[in-house]
C-alpha cells in the first residue's frame, strides 16, 4: 500500500469516528423537551374546544392551554371569567415568556383580578411606561388625569423609595382617584396595577392597606362597595372565599401587628362583620397573646347583624352568591338551623 492509500484509510477512519461521536439519542432530547413543558389545569382541553375557541391553532397542547385561559378570562360569563383568572394565578412554574404573554395580552379586568390574587407572581404585569415631562398638576382628579398626573405620580413614587410616607400618600391619592370608574383605564395604562400588587405584599400594614383600598376600588367584578379616603382595608385584602374561623385568625394577627388593642377599643360592625367580630373576641379570649384586644374592648355596636342566622341563606344558589360568599352563606344557614354555638360562646365569654 502506498502513502496515498494509507492517507485515505486514515481520513476515512477519522470521519467514521467523528460521525459516531456526533450521534445523538433523540429519545433523550424528547424526554428533556417534555420536562420543560408546563401543563395548565383546566376544565377541558380537548381538540374540539380548541376549534371552537380559536378556529385553527398551530401550537402544542401546553401553549393552547395558556391561550384558552386568556380567552376565558375575557368571557361574558362572569363565573367563567373569574375561574380563568384563578387558574392563571395558580400557575407557579411558567417560563418568563409565558408570564410575558399574559402581561401583554390580558385585559385590564384580568390584570386587576391577578393583582388581587394572593401570592401572585409579579411577572404577570408589565413594568410602568416611561415617564413624560410634566410641570404643572391640578388637584382635581379629572385634570390630574388629563395633564398626565398619573405618570408624574408614578415618577415621584419610583424616585422617592427612601420615603415610605411619600409613597404611602401617593398610593392614597391613587385610591381616591380609583373611586371614579371613568379613570380606571387611565390608572391601569399608567402602570399602577403592578405597583399596587407589589405594595400589597408589604409587611407594613398601613402600606398594604392603602394598596388594598386602591385595588378594591378598581375591582368592580367582586367588590360592590367603594372605599372613600380614611378607610383602611385590613381585611379582606384578597379575593377569597374563606370561613369565618379562618378570617378571624387572619384579621387578629393583622390587628395585633398594627398595634390595635394598645388603647381602648370600640367595635362597629355590620351584617356578617358582626359575626366576625364575635368570633374574633372569642378566639382572642383563648389566646394569651391577644389579651390586650379583649381587655381594652370598651364596647361593641352591632348593626343589622344576623345573630341567629338569616333566611337569605335559604334562597337560590344564584342569590346566595350575589349576597354573600358561598362558605359564609353555608355557615349562616347553619346558624339559622339552630346551631348557635358561636352565639352561645360569645355570651358565655
């Protein structure tokens, strides 16, 4: 064999070895690809529903699930809409681009609902837009909005992170402006929903209560009341359907953190709030850490409180949902059937 033949054999060997080294197990790739998928729990994810919602959708199942939830979040059916927002909020392991997709495509009603969901991931929200150059701002809400005051307040808020008091007062102004439903779209466009959602997570009760009031005034889907200036929303701050026992423990912890009980205390309660106050005082009497709240209570005013239950709890399911959250209606109905345990405990204490 001459030199050229040996060279040919050498090159052939190297190419075959290189080809062998570059062989990739496609099954391993597919396995890793499947691990990166995020599956969304929905009531139905069958192909026929894709066709009904989207016509033709060129995408994989986990992507279609995301868009299906976004579509449902804009449904005319309120129950479908609320469930879709809850399902979106419950997803904890999406990729950044999926959170970004929701942030860019959801409507203002969905954004507000997400902001009022507990432990929400802040990646659901777009950052505030760039600040315009504005010099003069009127005190009237309409003029504040017309002159770009919402963006100016946003700039001051971001630049004065060293002052909790200034930031708190700005959030208070936003809460007052949110009383006017005509300004809701402008407040959302100015980027305040993401700011309020972040402040809701603050460990400082006064800060979070101002943000809670502003978001509650914006949320016309689940909050019928409007909270004027001077109202501090301590509970409920989030969309929830919790039992009275759960609400009692949660609110007691917040009241103690806010220093409530250090001075004489008079409770003013209305409707289901009266049942909650009674439950709180009974629970506080059993907890030595809550002695100040019980011992400094000087009076309680009950206004239209259903101490012995209410016939409203026996109405149709639709009426119950409109009047009270479902769990509380069930508890109210139990009271009306003669289970007066909480009432008797309150009187005994």
